[in-house]
């Protein structure tokens, strides 16, 4: 899979001022490539939700930043959660299962919504909390001194979550602080000051994954990282390309295209009619009676907003005669 255009960065915030804590990204991945920020701290004091740019990448009452992996496959392979700054571990929890939360599991996780997690004190009333770690991965204990980027555990799916990620909460004197906008004071918009040592660029949405399949895949397969195929038979039931995205807004479009040895197979613009945290779309064609021409097929998925491309993924497929 090739990513030919990175997610558009809308803001480039400044690093911390002198005397502020300076945090590093709490996950061992490359933002915009092997992970992304799915949701930010909610700065709306009412029943609505808004991130620090006044955008919709949050939900009501969200108290941190979610650094997400593309699929369960990466989680199972193992991705480290890292301490955001030097400090002392004050609390840990391990042993909770890595299972996506449902209404039926709400009672069993009540009071433990963070799942498996770690709390680190950084002095002067500052602390960070790391949630949803993989069961059995927590690598520290209370009283342990850690450096910035020390391994605390691995990204998991424990607690109240629907996708593999580490939720980072920053608190000062027990009050939640958005590290992207510590001066926001319950309103969106920012002075430009952050608490990040190297401030992550804001991405308003993007593509998480894309692939080929012999039919419309099940959404659970997409989220698990099991929906894509590198090879298909010329007599497969259909030829489908799909895109998995985050941060869609009403009015966005996903453009999906397949080209083969004999030219264009299909190209469609799919309207996205509502704001969604995550979604997937797919287009394709049934296999003709004579089958597909063997050879290399290319797929392209583009996410569009207001007529501008904000992300693109390209994938290749080999169609064999058998």
C-alpha cells in the first residue's frame, strides 16, 4: 500500500513556554502514517463537543487525546506506549480484557473505563494518565522512576473503547488540561502555546487504511485489518476497492477508483452525508462472464473536503489466471 498524500495539517502550534512542562508523543509510531490522532480534549462546557481548533474531533466530556492505531492487527503485533515526560509512576492497573466495549459490557467496566492504565506524576501538580493498554503489557509499578519515552506498556483495547488506542489525559492540580491549548479556558481557539516538546500537527480527518477485496467486506474485518487482499483469482466474485477513514464531515466525498490492464474498471464519488469518527466505503464491479484479465490492478482512494483533497491511499492487486 502506498500513501501518496499525507493528511493536511491545518495548524502548527508552538512549543511550550519557559517553565511549562514539555510532553512527547506517548506512542511509538509515526503520526499520519502508522497512527493518527482520532480525538482531542472536549473544550465545549455544554452538551456539545469541540476540539481546540473548533473542529468536531472530540465528543462530549472527552478528557484527553486519543492516539489510535489503524487496525487490531497492529495492536496484536505490539506498539509501545511511552511516558510523555520524566516522572514517578503513582498507579497502575492490568488484567482487563482487550474487548471492544458494548452496552452489555458497560456494567462490568463501570469505574474502570480507563481499562488497563498507568498514572505518572511529573511534579508541581502535573500528572499524565495512559488508558486502554493491552492486558499483560503494563511494564511499570508504583514508585518506579521513568524517563521521557520510557516504555509503560502497549496499546490495547481494554476499558471503554471501540478501537485500539492510547488515551492520554494531562492534569494539573486534578484539573484536565488540553496539551494543545492549555490557555483555552473552556473555549476553542488557541493562543498558539502548547505543552508539547515537538507539537503534533493537527489533521482534520484522513484515511486510515484501504485495500482490495472480492466483495464488500464486513466492517469488523476492516477494523481488524483483515479485509485487504494482495491477490485475487480472475474468477473471484467481484473486484472491490474500499477506504477506511476518520474524521469525516457532512459534505465530504470519498473518491474510489480501480484501473486494470485494459484501463478503468470503475470510478465513483461517494458523498459522506454526516460527521463520523470512523467509517468505510467501498465500490466495485461483479466479475464479467469471461473473468478479469490477469495482471496488475491499481486502486486509489481519495478523501475530499470542499473540493480539496485531504488524503489519498493507493493499493495494488495481482489478478491471477487461476
